[in-house]
C-alpha cells in the first residue's frame, strides 16, 4: 500500500491549526490488502509501518520503515510489479521511504493550504524475496486543501520516477487524488478520496481506488485512524483496510 494513505487523515487534521512550535510524532499501524492484480492468483499483503514525523516552521520531515508479509507476491506496496519466482509466503523489512514537505501556503490567504512534497524510496527490502524491486524511486507532488464551511476539500497531483529492475522498463507515471473530509462527531472526522495513477508497464493497468477514512482524537497526544479501500482496476487491490495509532510529543 502507498505509505501516503496511512497519514492522509493526519495531514488533513494538521491543516486546521498550523503548528506554533516544533513537534515530533510517531505512528504505527497495520494494513491488509488482497487481490489477484490480473494474475489469476490471489496475493495478500500485511504492511506494518513505523513512521516518524518532525515539523519545524514550514517544513515537515517524515521517515517510514515498514515490515512486510506477502503471500503469492505479485505487486509491491506501491502497486509496482514484482519479479516472480519467490516462495508462496515471504516476509521481512520493506522499503524505507523518506520525505520532505514544504508548506507554501498555510491557510493565511483565503484559507488555502498548498504543500510541495518530495519523497525517495530506499531499496531496503530484499529483492530476492520479492519484497521490493531493489531499486530507488523518487516522487514529487503538490497537495492542495481548502475549507468550505465544515467540509475540507483536498487534491494531489504528482509524478513518480521508478528505478528499473533487471529486465524491466517501468514507465514514470503521473498520479492524482481528489477528496473531502468533515467532522462527524466530537473529536471525530470522516472523509472519502479517489486516487488514480497511470500504468507502470505497458501491459499493466492504471490504479483506480476509492478510500473511506475516519480519525478520532483520543486526547491531546493520541489519535487513531481507520480506512478502507476498494480497487477498480487490476493494478489496485480488490479490498484493503488499515488502522494507525499516532502519538504527538
């Protein structure tokens, strides 16, 4: 699964009140997805990420280190095709993702939030166990959000540069997302988003996914996030769900 999903609601929550001082938070979660991805064989993935996030001024830095367990490996957590020939069940360290986010606008102009984000995926997963491609990937994106009364609309537009494993020639796809979120109860918000991405290989498919999410703030320091995903293409999981706990120091 794309690491952006587990922190989507956290990012939206931070738009409501920009940080006045340096803050550090950690998140841990679990994500389960399954699908045949056009292969005729069902693949299941458990993705357990540990995330550190540091905010200082307009900058936010994130580091995600995941553990993976994949049954019948066919695609990686970001939807990229994986090489075949692996055992039926593989597990171990996944690829580490580092990111930097610069807040261009923080809501002071017409309530508009604009973030420029760069990410690099480091090949810390074992390619021989089909837990990753063994190559470094890069991405750049812009996130935009604006409140319309109780509803916050948000959108993403980005581009990803895949590293090519031996014998592969991945395309470098454009990706986009559109959604909204709103408070539904005290300290609880919910929303929906639709994500799309171009094909990674010519014989593959686009990513098309609908995500429903909910976040609840337990107290000043703790919150949890729930989400469920429905895929509408061979590059997306048939179904996916996850839970994330976040602590702010």
